[in-house]
């Protein structure tokens, strides 16, 4: 196999622009009433089911030239240091990474979840930059599954003070200064969104508190007014938000003229929380307003690791849970007793312990025997009974939970360039006859679960038309499968918790799924469920129990965590026992959802759930379609 090759983007360096407004003297009296409001439709919350609240490393989809990365107390932190000059002279981060055109589309990347730019147009984020010398800031985006090339971007002056700032941009407006703008946000879907905190600096501390990309048409407006004296109507002022109403150490969110006497703050630019507003014009500072409470909307995320039937559990009665050697064919006696077959595993120091398989990838064997590059070709063959081969018309999604050790603390791009990737291979006769090799599956650090749609592409990106390579959907059955977990140039330890090969969700009378439910305000939630035919617009039909009453009208209270409550439909008879979700540190409460499907006509549908806390409602689609079939 060949190692992943990354193509990195262009960094535009801008000149510092702008001037400091003149100071003024006088007084400002602010009227900002106490109220509670929502904050509208956020892309990451609604589409990804995972707000960019920086509670985990993966809330930044990709970072470049950023080292020593950590997450603590809802803040993503790192040090901008150029370790990959090919990627530019500074560092940057992707809230939404587009993925690589030559990689298999896995996870929460733009290739799977492009931004609807007719809907999501307001970008805001809170960011810490320790050194804003040269005073530049830029935002890039790409309308293709490819690295931003400078066709679509804006850059602007971003001067002192150093430290925290809130940035807010109407992406349909001209946000660049001078000639530092190109392209259009709304010329098509956006697959990748990148922020360059200071493209003129190469050594500074970077922190991200949160990122929001919202639909401003759904945002409530918080109206404040003020009176003033001793200032001219044309005096410039900034509106600040603070979280504790003391110290006047908040973040600026808007610039106004004092003579406006009124401002409507779109609450969508801020995450949930308590805020107190004040105005500053030069040395003149107003009083604090009363508390503005922005409600945290509910969070919903479907768990895809148990959405269908599992091949090994259903067909073999022995799941690939990494409990012993029977889960991996190439650790069977035939393979272990024949030294000539070592090349079909290329791993050593392996063990099964507490349901986890651990081994070290051998980086030398392939190079010494057949590869022009020094890299591992380590292989795991999940057990498939040739008498009960995999029905590719039924089973489709490979789930792998894996962790790779990195004792050198390298950046993610260094790791991926060195082969921190996986692949899936399948065949019946021989790999060279009827085998298929997927493109790379790119890893994050730490434990992660990857749901791999084996039918996502009919051909890999580097397909050689002279070689037969039947896609998953055309195979009919598969007798042999490999998961190649690493292609590294140094021996590397890896750990696999379990593997699953799941069917597309199907239902007759009852559909059984798992849904992660959360509300950081601790409010009780009402949940309702729907199905529609296109997976867009949240304009579906309520799911009904057999009695015909709306499922959301008859509910049973389930105990949550931290005082939360969720409401699920009553199901008199339980669905058959099946898989449980693979545990993840998501901060959500996982609930089994059993939905009545008997009255739904036969066909293929998209299921979604909606959760309301009485102030805000969040709806979220199950990312895969469900087939309803009534025998």
C-alpha cells in the first residue's frame, strides 16, 4: 500500500490596516433589560449533532503547524510552531475539515456534511492569540473536497490587544480589507472552513473557546438602548459582553456610533450562558446592563455503532469483540504455525486483555520483502465463515474502535504523513483478481470510533482501470476481509477495542436505535420523532404507535444524568435484544429509542428526532437511511 500524501494549502499574509479611534469624554447610561433568549440554528449542533464547544480535541477538525495541543475546561489550546513548512509560514485551524480527496470519506468532515451556504451565513468564535504583532487575521473556505487554495478567503487587520477576542462575520458581506478578499461564500456548498489566527506570526499561543456557524434568520435579537452626554453623535463606541458584571473585562462584540442610541444584538453569535453588556467609547464606560441569559439548546446525536444488525453476532454468534484469537482469522493456528504466513499479519508482541487487542506494527517486513518504502503493512483479518459469507446487499458499515500510541507527541499532519491511516480490503478469490482496497481512513489521536461506509465509493481515488476492483455493492458476497490499521515507518503500538460490520437499519413494526441526549442547562426535554423522504428540511411526518396517537403525546419519563430528564415514546413490546453503543466520552445521556413503524409505508426514509426545552428546539437527522419493509 502507499502512504497517504497530503496537499497543503496556501497562506495569504496581509498588511496591518486600520487606525485607532480618537478618545472622548462624557457619560453613557445603558438600558439593557433582564431576559432569556435562544440563539438560533447552529450548523455543528443541528447537522453534526456536536457543537464546536471545544470539549474534545476533535472539535477542531484539523490543525496545521500547531503543537502541544490539549483540551481543558472547554478550551482547545496549542502552540503555533511551524513543523510543516509545506503547509505555510504560520498555523491555522479547521472547525470543519473538508477531508482529503484521496481519502475514504469517514467521520464529521465536509465531504460528508457540506455547509448549506444559503442557510448558514453568520460565523463567530472566541479565540486567544498571545501575539497579534503585524495584526492580521484571515478566514478561508473551499467549495470542493480539496485544500483551500486562496480562491475563497478574506483577511483583515487584527491589532492589539493580545489575548481573547470575539470575532463575528456575516459571510455574505465583504469582510476583507483592501484587496484581501476573494471568492463568494454562497457560490455553492462549503466543504472546508479554516481560520488563520495570525498568518504573519509563526510562534504564539493559540486557544479556541467556541466556534458557531449559524442561520441568522433564526436568531432572536436582544435590544439595548442608551443615553449619553458630553459625546458627539459620531463618537465611536464598542459593545462588550461580560460574564460576571464586574471588572469591565469583557469581549467586544460590535462597533457602533454613540448617536445610534440603540443596538440589536443577534444572540446567534454567542453560545449559551449568562452575559452582561456594557458600552465603551474611548475612556468613557457605561453601566452594566442586566443579565441576558442565552439558553443552551438541546443536543442530539445518534449513535451509529449499534444502528443495524452485526454480521459476526447475527451470522456467527461470536462478535468481533477482541476477547480472544477466534475474532481474527490471521491469528488462528494455521497462520501462527506457518512462518511463511507472517506476511499476512506483520505484527508482534500481541495480546488480548480486557476485551482489547494490542499489538505492535512491524515497519520492516514489507520494506525488506516487497515494498519500495519503509512502512508497515500490518493486517487484521476479522473472522468470516466461508460457509456464511458477508451479504454485501445487507451489511455495509464497518465500525472500528482503535487507538494508536504516539510517544513522540507529533502533530497530526506529521502522524498522517507517516502513515497514521487505515484501509479496508475485501475479496473472494484473490486480492489481485477480485479485490478492492479502499482509500486511506485518517485517524485522530486517542481512542476513536470510525464508522466506515464500505459502499461510499464505487472506485478508490487512485483507481487503476486496468485492474478489476468490484465495489462493495457489486460483490454480492465477501469471503475475506482485512483491516490494515497502520502504514508507519517506525514500529508502533496500536489497540483495537472491537470491530462490527453492520447492516443498514431496517424495520418492520419496531425500529430500535440509540440517541444521545443532552441539555447543559439541565432542563427537562420533550422528544418527538419523524420520518421523511429526503433527509432535509425537518418537514417529515410524526411517527405513530399502533394506537394512532402521536408518539410525542404519550411519553414515559426516563432517568437522566445531572438532573436531566428525557421523554421517549411508550413501547408496549420491546424490540429484540441487540448491540449496545460503543462507549464514548460524549457528555450525552444515551437512550434506547424504540419507534413504532407499523403504520409507515414500505420504502426508504430518513429518521430525525427533535428535542425541546421550552425555549429552543434542536432537530437532528439519523445520518443513514432506514428501510421499512413489511413482509
